[in-house]
């Protein structure tokens, strides 16, 4: 979502004459687009601002000016604190207001003081954005924002706001425009993407079916989904739509029913396993990734053992796993029985080791298989192209440049630490 937002900020600034700079040292404006999910990410913002302050001062000494802006969820949650700790910042804007960046830039230049805009405007920002510009053969397409689930560890409902679904017509128009620019793969985005709903009778499954019929779009993905909103039609789409990739990110967070309840996830272990069974029945080639939090308040050895057992039972090809990080304003931050950092770290190391074993085993199982791969960038070596498999693995192959931006059939020949090697099938 932040990658998509950053690209759209560039779009709204382009009419003012701004274009991407190769480095912060060369820039007239630097925008930090931020995440507030974990404490470490938020602290990185202030560390980076300290570095940028020196560049801003050097620019001023040379007779120029560097505008510094902080955008995204840290800006939304800590706008006034940012201006207190870093008064040299010119603009602070939340994730719902970046369509107003041009006027903020003008205001900062005119008034010479900081501009703070972290409102949740009544008008959807998408109505005020220029047409998306594609950069390559794959693109993100935002269909939904915000979340109403209120998991007890998560700040998203407070920083992104209530769930909002873009109209189907607007999404389809943007998809057509992207396809016309050479995009062959779209990833539908949302904090709770499968909570998207359009007009009467429109859910994410129907939207995917309609996108598949547009022409030009050869591959479709969606992220991030919530188990509570994985309905029958969306599961059926995995069986019916060849363009829908057989890879799904379905966060579970924990394998313990007690912890899932404390997290307010709205599903239990059995619910999750039933969904996995139904998905794999619909699409036998489906591979799953997930999110895991270790050391949630009150997590016992038995709870963690339940998580490890779930990982072994399902088998995941990719994962995102983190130590629990208390976020201000969330219920979990006030819960008793906070788990010591050393225990969080030990559990995280254990689950990551198991997950790495599963990823490695899956990658090895791909050797000898034929896969359709979207070749989307040049490789490090002459005559080499790199693409992504249906399962999001990087794949490199010796291929002619004219194949860049196309989907080709490749046979996987070897596994490397961070990629697969292939030859034309």
C-alpha cells in the first residue's frame, strides 16, 4: 500500500515540475512515507530525519532549499510529536490527504512554517488523483483502504480510518488504463482487501472475474486478506479464474485459540484450517503465505507450541514474522503479562527457522517444474532477465530483451538463496 501511495504522490507532484531524484542529496524535496505497525519502524523515521536535517542545512548553505515532508501512518499517529522533535520538517500529512500535497507545498513555501494535515477528509482522495502511470509490466491497484476489525495489536483502524471501498467502475477504468500502458499483472491492494464491496452483489470474487475479462491483464493477485472475509465466491474464483495466481497471503498471527481471542481476530484455529482446506480443494496448486506475531501479551509456551504446530500442519511458502511490538493507543499495549523481550526473540528465532525450512523445501520442490513467469526487469548479467513466478519467487533466465514485460514458460533448473534459475521450457 505504501509503494502505491508513494507512486501516487509522485503523480500529484508532477504537474508542479517535480520528478524523481537519484538521491536525497540532489533532491529539492524529500518525502518519507512511513509505517506505524511496529515501534522500530516509527523510530527509524526520526533517525532518518536526523540524517536529512544535515542535507537540508547543506542545501540552504548553497543557496537552495530542501522541503522535508513526513507522510503515511507515523505522520497520522504522531504528527504533532514529529514537529516537536523535528521542527525543521516542513510538511506532515496523513495517508488520506496526499491528494492535497500540491497545496501543502505551496503553503509551506509561502508561509515558511510547517504544514500539518492529518484529517480524515469527507471526500475520497481517489476522486482527486490523476490517472495512474505505470512503470513496468506489473502494477499495484488500490481497491480498498482502512479496517474495521480492530485487532487489539493493530494501529491501522486509527491511522487509515474506517473501511472504504472504491467504486467498481473506477477500479475497472484504472485497470484498463494500466493495461493500455503495458501492465500485464495487477495486485489488488487493501488493508482488508477481501472486505471490498461495490454495488449490490459485488464482492472481490466478482471484481476479479470482471478484471479477468477485460483483456490485457494476464495475472491477478490480491493482498492483504482477512480470514473473516474470505467468502464462497472468492474461494470459487481461485478455481475458476486462470489469471488469479495460485498464491495467497492469508494472515493468521497465532495458532493458539486463546491468543487469537485476545487479539480479537474473530476466527479460531479450526476456522483458519477449514479455509485452507477449502482453498486447496478449489485450487490444488495454491501456496500460502502468512503473518505471525510472537510474544503477544500472555502468550505461554503452550500457546507458542500451538503456533508451531499450525505452521507444520499448513506449510507456508513465504511468511512475515515479528516480535510483538506494543503500539500506543491499542488495547494490547495495556494488557497484563507482557512477554519479556528475550522470550519474544527466542520464539521468533524458532518460528523463523521452521518457516525458512518450509520456504527452502518449497523452492527445491520447484526444480524441474514448468512455470509461467512474468519477466519484468533486466538481470545483473548481460543477456539475463528476471521475473516472478506465480508464487512470487524471483526467477532469472538467459533471454532476449524483447521478452521483457511478457509472460513466458520456463523450466526451473536450480535453487539459489534468494531466487530460482530457469531455462526456456
